[in-house]
């Protein structure tokens, strides 16, 4: 056994459950690490957004400490920095929030989600908005305990079937679109946020705005580009063409397909001697039909999420008339299916457990739905939907970019046509969605439990705002990839 791994194992075995939960209590120093660009660059760190109050803070086990207040927000002039919030609407926070790495939590404490102050605060927002909008916070300021009333807009509560048949969902979707429309940050965003923003605006009928975004992205990238931007670019351009029939993007769509096809593993035997830095031999992580991070098939192996993303791009491009080897699509989907367990869990490289899976599950459902109606695809969608239901408590704990999980997990639940999966995901995470709402109609990333999560730093608001604009209008989806 490697000596360093052995030593690490001894350390971990010596920790109590309380110690494990305390590992990430300080958000791995992200409480005090701000973003460098965008609308949140003045915020002192990756803080917990306190819903549409306009305040943000750190999360302790049974309280929030206010660390930032947006000017002209409902909390401005009401709360002060370092106020400690210990309850809401007359109820003290009694359940401790469980910190700690999500894999430990998933394995040892599978019933623990975001219960505690996060859920209590989000539910109180729902309660207050359904009445007169008055949100009463129990605050300790120095040595003084007091109640402070924050006036929110009384927009009503989510319906039992939300986002379907729900006035509040419609209101929030329009507010999100208003935030995105003509937003100067979108073109400078990374591929995830740029694509989802374009899709949200396209679904909202903002065709001319989307045309400008699409035309700025209408060029074929060089081989070697990462699979992520090539796939997202192909998805946006394809959906744009299907909606507008603008032939100006067809050459680029075909070029993107050609680049992506070269980035697929044809035979895992060709990679059996592949190594990756300190990880050593990673040949077993390169699977036939899969895609890795980049189109030159470098890195540490193929991944189910990039493979489902590329398969989604292929299917949409095919609908635009692009020429693609059908065997490439079949191989990609077969790899994803082989990486799915009997409970619907989808692994990172293979079926083995690693990281929360809601984003992978939702995207796999969308890719298989686009692949057409047949017994194999329908059976798989049913299985992945079961997995989504099992993932409802880990929606925001995804690896590297938690917004990916929220976006694809919720959209995939609706595309599945499985009412239980949709209700499990939406109902359990209702309070979380309220907490992610900002006072200006946007949504902001909330800290999850993955040590490598950089979602907030890649796109603190645009990505999630675009995703929620699509989620809250998915009762009547306008995009090809979101059809049931």
C-alpha cells in the first residue's frame, strides 16, 4: 500500500463523525474568497445567499452571520454586518446543518440533506411571500437580541404542481429573463453559462438577442478544444437553427460534429498504458464510446457527463441535417448505460460510486430521450429517473460545478416524464431554490459540499439564472432537447 495513502487512512479512521462534519465548516476558506468578475465581485466571498432579502452570510450549525448587504435591497437599512440570525418567523433554528464532504455524508448519513437553517429560512420565505411578505428574523446584534422585519414582495407560494400550473414560477421565470436580457456579462461567460443563457432567451422568444450571441460564437474551433465548449456551442447553435432555420450556422454545426467525433474513445484497449501525473496508470478509466475533458482524449479518462453532453449535441445536430456516424451516438449511449447501476446511480468514470449524480442522471435522460422512442431507451430513462429520485438530497453537492447538477438534474426530471422524479426533485429542493433567489430577479450559486466546487467562481449568477428560467417554464418547453 502507498505509504501516504496508508497514513491518510489512519488519520481518517481516527476522526469522529463530528470531526468529519467539521472538515468543511469554513467552506474551505471560500467564505473570504471573492469572485474576480461579474455582479458579485464586491461580495467578500462565496457566502450563503439569504433569498430575496439582499443579504448574504456565513452558515454556522444553527445560525447565519451577515457578511454582506446589497444596497437598495429589502435588507438594506434593516440588517447590519455581523448580525447573527438564529431564527425566522418566530421559530428558532433547531436542526444543525451538517457540514463535511458529501461522499462521506452520502455513504454514512444518506438521509441527511440541507435540513437546518438553510431549509428553515427558505421555507419561511415561502410562507411570508404567501401572506403579506413580512419576513421576521430573530437577530442577535452584539449583546442584544431583537426581531427585525424584512419586507419582501408578496408574490404568492409555489403551487403543489410547480413549476407546472404555478403563477409564482411564471413570475420568477420572467424576472430571470429580464435579468438576462441584454446582460453585458453573457458573452464573456464560460461555455456553460453562455449556452444556457442563449437557450433561455431563445425559449423566451428573444430571437434577435440570441442571434447576436450565436453569431459571435459561429466559428469552428480547432481540434483539441475541450469537449465542454464544443458540445455547448453545438447545442446552442443547433437549437437556434431548429427555431429559426438560419442556415448561417449549419457549416459551424457540421464542423463541431466533426471535431467531437474525433474526440471519442473508439477502443479502450488503445489506452491501457495511459498515465496521468500522480494518479499513475489510468487506462482503466478510458472506456469505449466515452468522451473525456478534451477532444484529443487527454486527461485522466472518459466521463459520463461529457459523454451525455456530446451525445445530446450529436442528436440535435443530426436534427439540423448534420452528417454523423450513428455508431458514434450508439457507442456513447452504451457507455453511459454501462456506467449506471441497478438503482439508477451513474458513476463519474464507470458505475462505481463517486460524487453526487443528479446532473449526470438528468443529462443522460435528455440524451436518451433525444435518441428516440424504443424499449431500450424508455427502460433506461425509467431507471435513471429512479436514480434522480434517490439523488434529491444531493442536488447542490455536485463535483466541480454544482450549477451543472441543479440545471441538468431538474430539466432531466421533467423530460423523463416520471412524475415522482419531478416531484421528488422539485418539492425537496423548494426551500433551496428560494434561498438561491436574489432581490433583482437573478439566482446565485449556493455553497455545496464538494471540495472542488468552482461553480460560483465560473459564473456566480448567469448560469443558474438561465437554468432556472428554463426550469420554471418547462411546463411548455420551447426547445427540442426539453421535449418529453
